[in-house]
C-alpha cells in the first residue's frame, strides 16, 4: 500500500513538473515591433506639430495618488511622457507604457486630450504568441473618448477578443493607468 502511494506521488510530481515547465519561445511568441514613438504620436495626434518628451519619476506621493484612483499599486519607477502641441497650443499628452501580458510585456502608447479622455491607443511592440488582435484598430478604437470614470471592464466597456483575455486586461489596465497619470499631472487641465 505504501509502495502504491509513493508511486502515485512520484507520478503526480512528474506530471506537475511538466505542467510547470518554462514555456518555449514558440509558446511565448516572437517580438513584433509595430510602430515607433514618433509614428504613433503622428497617428494619435495628426494635427500636432511638436511634442516634448520627458521621463516622469513615480515618487511615493504620485504612487499613493495613482493607487487611490486605480485601486492597485503602480509599480513603474518612471513613465515615458509626451506633451503634444499644435501652433503652441497644448493638444494633450501621450504615455508609453508596458503592461504585462501572459509571458512578456505589451508596449503601447495612449494619447489623452485636454479634457482627460483617450484620443487613441497604439500597440508599439507585441511579444506574445496569442492575443495579437489587440493591436488592430478595430479593437483599439473602443478606447476612444473613454475617461477615468469608465471602468474599462471586459464585455461591458470593452468587447473582449476570444483567446486574448490577458492581452485585453493588460491594455485595459494600461489605458486606465495612462488616464490616471495624465490626470495627476494635469488636474483640471493645469500643469502640476
């Protein structure tokens, strides 16, 4: 009886070890570079004639404010940020961010207007074997005009893509984080 129990335990450990193996490159997917920052900015803000880039350091005060607005801890130490202008007038801002997919981060840019609504979103780099449909305009246009007041829930605010739930959740979180960052830096349209 003990021998059978030990044999069953050994077989269970063996199958569990196979289930927990590190995924292969094929399972993870290749790196697909879709756009540069400049190209994405031009697509999101076509009337812009200039942009000022800066790196925003996420200090403890900003982290606490973002946590209260989002309901989760923002772990970024810095955020790539662009102020976007046309004829000297501020059109809005864009943020480049990474959000964790199943195995690797998804890099995207989200543009926000001065009314703190999403102008558009572009996936810059996709690194997964599944869920790549989130890079298509047909999917991304769902974010347009969303604000921080929109919870961005799957199948309520954003229609999910079968087989891409993790990627959709990653973009939902990233877009909400972008909105919170821009709102923190430009509360009621003014600069912080």
